[in-house]
C-alpha cells in the first residue's frame, strides 16, 4: 500500500500537519518516534499558545492535538524512522521493522536542546530549569537572579530577554570569551543587569521539589575551585541538535544538521516537505512549529492535486 502522506514526528508541527491532511481525507500515517510529543512534553505551563487564556500544560496540549488528529483519521505508529529513500517514487520510509511507501512525506522531527549531562538538570526540568527563555521567562518575574549557561548568540539573546523580568542575570561560561557575534556580545556587556562568570562549568543544580531551584554549584576550570551561585532559575542555552541524522545524504542539510528549505517548507525534492524546528534556527516556538505544519499540509494538498490531474 502506498500512503498519500507519511508524517515523521509528533510534536506541534507534525500534529498540525496531521490534523490538516486528515481533514483533507488523505488518511495520513504518522510515525511518531519512540518518544512521542516533542519538546512540549518537557514544558509545564504554556502561556503563549493562542486559545488558552489561562495557559495549558505542555503534555496536555500535545494530548489534545493528538486526539484531534486521530479524530479526523490520522493513524499513528510508535516507532523511529531509521532511513529514507527519496531517490525514486513512491518514497520509502524505513523503521527498524518495516518499510513504508508514500507519495508525499512531511518531516517534522524537531530539534533537541543540548543538555549539560548532569542528573540534576532533568530532576529540576520544568521546576526552575528551562531550555527556552522566550517560553518561560515570564514565570521568573521579580526573581533576584537567574543563571544562563552558554556563550553563543542564543545565550546572549536569552540573557538580554530575561532582564525584562528579573533583577539580575548571571551568565556562566566555560571559556574566557564568548563565541557569540560581536553585536550580541555588546548588548550583553552594556546591560547593567547582566553579570558574567568566566571559565566555569555548572556541576550541579541545587534545589528542592517544593521550593524549586535555589542555586548552582560551579567549578573553575583553571583552579578546580568550587563555589555556589544563588539563583531561582537556570536557562540552558548551549545550542540545539536537529533530529535529522537519518537524512544525511538524502536531503540538503547545513553544517549543523538543519534541513535547508526553499520557499518556507519546500525541500530540494518535490513531494518532500519539512515542518518545525528541524529547519528553524531562530523561532523554535510551539506556535511557529504548528504554523509550519499547516503550511506543509497545504503544500501536500497542492502536490496531490497536481499529481492526480491528467
């Protein structure tokens, strides 16, 4: 059986694409990934997604979108895609157990935030630890100090953004200089609410379930001396890894693994579309991911209509 459309991924982008393609009666097949739901599963309260004036829990939003996609006929397989073949038609999408064929494919695999690799970051995730300042910054309004970990443009942008809400932002960076662009560094250095601790790594995030994050234990990389920085929040800003390893050599990717698009959601292969954070180096919001999923679905409709014309 050749599917009309296979959607790879089950975050806001993939689910939005599923809702739209299902309502077009394309009977989409979604391969969710072994851990379905995307980054929103790590998010507690979402206050900036349209339609929820009181906010919504990230897992609840994903659950509602999943039910909506299934209501219109989306079929879901809880598996990981390990390979694709876009060289011939119909396209082939491979999991460890089976090969699926489709006229069109929407790739909505997202991107994962790079993590520090310490147990305490996951223990406090959503309880004072965040990987998205623009998503969660407002929750820290009035706090004395939050820590931003990183030295690139994202860390600089996050730090400046967070000063709208908190009294002080402390950037902790493992080197003695930032790799961020000069203009972004200038914005940070000229902001009196931002402090920088150089040559240091975060060894542990301190806090309790009831009271939340209370500080970080850091180590000087030159002297190995350890100290504690009191704070009420930690923002990890050391980059993102797009979930595109299985696409290497199959689609055009940039040096960081992001899918290169043309005209928004189009790839270099007609009939293969992309949606969400695997091609978005800038916005990385649930709303923008959902919007790109809708765009990809509408492109599928256009492609299928043209394919069916004599």
